[in-house]
C-alpha cells in the first residue's frame, strides 16, 4: 500500500466565495431564523408574564394564610387575660384560642408561656400522629388538646392534658406530676421573642408534641411570650392545593437552600421528574443571579423556573420557587411558531441543501476551535486539538492553538495552576511586585529524611520522594492550596492567593490533617528495618504577607514573604521538640476556634522573638480532646 496523498486544503477566500454565490438562497434561511427568533421571544415573554402572575397569586394566597398568624401574635399583648396565670382548670383565654384554631386550620398550636416556666397550650389534634394520640390517651372524637403546665413556686411542676371535642367539651383529662420535661423558656419560640419588642419567627425546628418540623411566630407579653405554630406539612398541603401543582412543582426554600415546604412530587403526566425539578430550584436559590426566570433541562424536558421573595411570618422572607414544564407555559405559542417555520421551510426547501452543507462544513471546525479556546481559558489542557480542517487557514489555526496548549501545559508544571489561570483570564504579563494579603501559610518536611537518604541509593530516594510529593500535591490541591515550592523534602504552600479562598484558616487546618493521614499511609509502606520511622511535620500560621512575583525580569517566582511565612516555618521545626505532628499559632487557633479541635502545646522560645509564645497542637476531627 503506497503512501497516503496529502489532504487537499483550500483557502478561506475560496470558501467565502462559494458562500457569497449562495447569498440569494441564504436570504430564505435568514427569514426563517428571524421568524423563529421573533416567535421564541414572544413565547418567552408570554411565559415570563404567566410565571410572574402565577407567583403573585401564590404570594397573595400565602399572605392570606400567614397574615392572620402574624396578627394573632402582634396583638396578643392586648388580650386582657394574657397575663393571667394558668390554673389546673385551664385559662380564661381558652375560648379565644379555640376560636382561632377553628377559624384558621393552618394553625397547629397556640402557646402562652410564662417567665416562671408555666405554660398554657391549645392545639389541633389533626397535627398529631395517630400513634402519639394513642400514647397520650386521647379518646375518639378528640379535636382539640389543652395542656396546662404549672410551675411557679411549686416544688414539682404539674402537667394536665385535656382532650376536647369540636364543641370544647372535655372528653378526658390526664394529670402528670412525675416528670414534666417541657419548659417553654427552653424552646426556640420563647428564647427568640423574650428579648425582642417585635413579632419574631423561628427557623424550622421539631415540635415537642408531634415531632414534626414547623415554624413558630411569637411575641413577648409583659410576663412571657405568646407563640403560634404552623407545621411544614400544612404549608406543603397548601402548596399542593394550588393549580400549578397539578403539572409542576411549588416550593418554599430558605436562602441557604433548605427545603421548607413543597407540593406533591409525583411524576407529571408527561414523564417529567419533579424531584429533579425541585433540585434545580434549590440550586437556583443557592446560586442566585439577576434572572429570576430560567429554562432548565429536567430529565431531558425543558422546564421554566421562577424564584421570588415571599413573606413567611414576622416580616421574615424566604423564596417562593415554581417550576412548570415549558409546554404548559408556552405550549400553544410554540406550536404556532413551529407551524410558521414549517411553512417557511417548505417554501425555501429547494435552496436550503446547498447552504446547509456549505455552512456546516465551514462552521464545524470553527465551533471546535471556539470550544478549544474556551478549554485553554479554563486551563483544561489535556485534550489535543483536532487538526483535520480542509480550509488551510483554519488548519494553521488548529496547529497554532495545539502548540499553545502544549506550551501552557509545560508552563503550568512550574508555577501554581491558579496563577496561570488568572494570567490567562486577565491577559496579564507577569511582572515583579506583590501585594498585602491575609493568608494561611503551611510548612512541612519529613523527620529522619536525611538518615533515610544516607542509607538508600539515590534512585530509590528519588522514587520514594516522587510518590510522597504526588500524595502531598494532590491532597493540598483538593483543599484549594497554592503550592509555592519544594525544597528537598520540605514543602511550602499557602491559601487565599492568588485566588481568594473563603474561610482559608479552617481549610488549611483540614488540609494539614489530611496531609498527615495521607503521608502516613505512604511512608508506612517504606518498610526498612535499619531506617528510623519517617514522620511528616507541619507548621501553620495565618496573617498578613506580601504575595506576588519575586525575581528578575528574566525569571520570576510567585511566592509569599514576610513574618507570617517565617513564623510558620519556625512552627514546623518546633514539632521536633514538642513531639507533635502539627503545630499552629495562637492567632490561627483563635480564628478556627469551635470548628477545629486544638489543644495547647505550651510555650516555646522561637528564634527571632524575644518572649516565649504559646503554640497549639492541631488534633484530628475524631479526637476526644477538646480545646
């Protein structure tokens, strides 16, 4: 078989000439594209308006559900009997509270808590599980539950539970003096309102009686707090009753993305996955942007989503999220648009094939190049560029871009990857200079490395250290570190430069713990009877440092300089004296307090510092010794 003939290539001039001859035919395609675009914009505009109207209706109906609860709490201080102590026989407010529960089925319970620990509660038993009602001894026909807890100056609190029918007639009474655990002063609704003059609303918590999650709106009165409960299941039932829930998903989601309530998640008739739609809504809440209405793919089907603020008691605002299949929103307009495009396409059918084939042959390599340049921008350099275009100029561009990819890949092995990405993104030329930045600096090395090196062939030392540094590098990069340099068996890394790293002191501490664990697994595999055991030592310190490019115009090194760096290096060396693995500074210990376990390692005289300085040992997460 003879050698393959070189692939014929054509100049872009010839290609453009061919396209120019087809302008007359392209005019029909332009008209079709414009028609499609105009109809699409019309459909999207109509869909947005429909979603806005749907959200407004749900917000108004939710307000009608929540506002009465706000009003009860807001004006509870004006009740003439709110300051009256509850008695074993009940409370003067019983009739009023039962009337609220009867008129407003969205209310689960109403409390009046007192500063002496007494409590009066009237609740609807519909919110309690059947098993819980049986456990409490509720007879058949129970509609309301009245609970009185008397403390005051009693030596032992008393709890009385009454079960009432729909006419407030007592069906059964239980009395308990053995062990009364419930204390309103320890509950979220009481704590949040007792020091505030305003109506307050709790986050989601478990109700004591039903063990179901819910929210409480509460307000302080002169001798305690009045609270009104609404369960999340009631909110979900309300959302499920809305017309949009028949084909879509309605949800109320906190700003952190926590799901507070949602409509039924049974699959819609067209096979769309409502669970996936709900997940898309939560992700949209966690990553908000200006566009509150979006079109997303859900199980291969387009859905429209809408996020807006909704009041949920005491002035607190959460997110109302709606997702509907696109065909439910813009289905008719889309059908009309398709018919228009179909008619136009049939008219221009005879002229389209040539334009289509030529356009595709020209656009395909350009699209590939556009995707490739985006990969370079993102520093995704592993995949080579295809070099197969028949257009000579495009082929040359493919070749040049692949050479640039190879050069950047080589360059990226010598400097921090984040720095290279930043320079590509900003189109910067590296120059000497730096800036002040709050960073966390890590120094580490291997104890007994010199002894091991003296007893092993250089090739084996290099082989072991290559594996060791691979473990260290991967672990540090997984924790968003910038690796500065390797010095023999030592490594220097830092956080929060060049890219900002949120909560970098905590991430650096967790990285150090992960490095110790990963390195131990690696060094333990170097079983040599005549070599002392190897141990990785780490020093960590956080503070201001100068970060930037250091060197000459011919050769630069991106690094961190300053007292913060020197102190971290001193801490690493101090591990030998303290018999520890990770030492951190007092400043860093303060910044991670309550989130990372540390313990004092005593004071130490550190070179360059006049006074002895207290240092701390970083402990694994499962260590029982606390700070």
